[in-house]
C-alpha cells in the first residue's frame, strides 16, 4: 500500500520538504499505547516513541499524539523503537471534553474524512445523546453519517417508526439502518467507503461498533466483542484503545472505545450545524441577539408553537447552547487564572 492509498493526500504532502535519503520516514499513527505508539508507512508497522522535546511540547499544550496523525520519524527500519520528531498539521481533529471539573479536551482521532455515528434502535435509544455526538462531529469539520444499529431486535412496525422519528429529527443527516445479525443495510454502508479515505466509528458502548468492523472485515472473530447489559441496554467496553484498520476495499477505519460520558467544550459551531433548521430562523427574529427563550418576536419560539419544530428538539438546542456558553466562559476564566499565575511567577 502506498502512502497515498494510506490517506497521505496533498494536504500533508505540501507540509513536507524532507528527503527520505536523509533518513526521514513519513508514517501514520495507527494505535496509541502507554508510552509508545504504532506507526505505519503503508507497508510496515513499527513501534515508535516521541523525542523528549515533542513529549514536553505535548504536555505543555495538552496536544498529544492520536490515531490518524501523520508524523516524521527517523530510525524506522532500525531495531527497537523508531523516533518521532514532528507531527504534521491535522486536517481535522475529533475531540471531546475530558471527564472532570477542569475544562480541557481529549483527542479521539485525527484526519478523519467521515464519522459514522452509531446509535442503537433497541435499548439505549436516545435522540438527545445522538444529537450530542453529532454536534461534536460537526464542530470538528467532519462529515457525519448516522448508523442505526440492531434493527433486527425490534418488531418491523416499531423499527419503521423509530427510523422515521430519527429522519424527521435529523433531516439534514444521511441515515443508514443496519443489522449485524442479518446483514441488512451493510451493503448501503459499504457504498460510502472509498479507498484511501479515513473513517471512524463513534458512539456509546454496546451499540455494535466493533461488530460492524468485524462485518466489514468479513472475519467474525477478528475483534473481541461483549454483549450489552440486559437490564438497561448499556454496553460493556470491548474496544479499550483506538486503532486504525485497513478494510478490504482499501478504505481506512478507526474503531473507538465507547464513551460513557460525553462532555462539551465550546462547540457552538457544531451545535449550530446540528440544529441548522433552528439557526435558519434566527434572521426572522425581532431582535438580532435573540436568545430564543421567553423573547417577544422570536421566530424560533413561533415555529415551536406552530409545531414546525418539535418542543423536544428545541429544548435540547437551548440546553446544549447554554452548556456550550458555560464551557466557553469556564475556559476563559481558566485561561485567565493560568496567565495571571505565570505573570506573578515572572515578577
């Protein structure tokens, strides 16, 4: 497999002016482990460690290596670990807020072309949670496609009703309903997979992400899977790290661990795109800075009252926008405190 077939587009090529004859190798991060990474040049996968300078910069900026990164390294073919010297600028970054009180983020994957957001039609079905995932994907500048899994676990009528509910709620998103058990819908999914493009599977534990990988690979036992809990339909983590996988047709897929908690940074742009039919009404509001809450002349509230926008979707939009604003303000205060502390140490 050439670098181009491995996803090395002109975006990354234009960032490199090195000669491989000088001992440099262009490679891609395919997995992250504690203290080291797997990197691949399209043909060979090798273990690698970052230079001390790169590790120090990553700790200072909280900008660590992630799966999908393109890097420049030396000693690729030498015994032991290759040495990563630099990371090429990312085309896209898929990230989420870290769990805890501090406002920070965790990179999920980099240089993703399309994110498949997987959500179950069975137990665990929750459109508010699906919208949260979509807002993060949109905020990262990545095209989302929704995969509704486990359609075989519902009666035909109930399945159709849920799929229709999702399509009505997310009219601007492409949706594919599948069953890993019967294979229904998998052909539609495969049509979206193009050689050389990088995809990721994103969603809570237990929605069937790793089983989808197995189905696409055609190897039922290639990746270990665990059943969901019968009581609440919540999954048990079977994927515990992110890994870049090459599929049969030459497309690339990142499998990600399920996320029990999905926090938010200031994802205002992603929220706006996820709720674009609401945002489209803002120019019709009486006031330019309309908050869409108990405001006279609000076009959004009028649409909710008319039933053209569902009350549930409107409520979630208002909730997520307030949450995003709070995160942005908390991040501003956190940055101010750190900058003030640095100034005091210098004086």
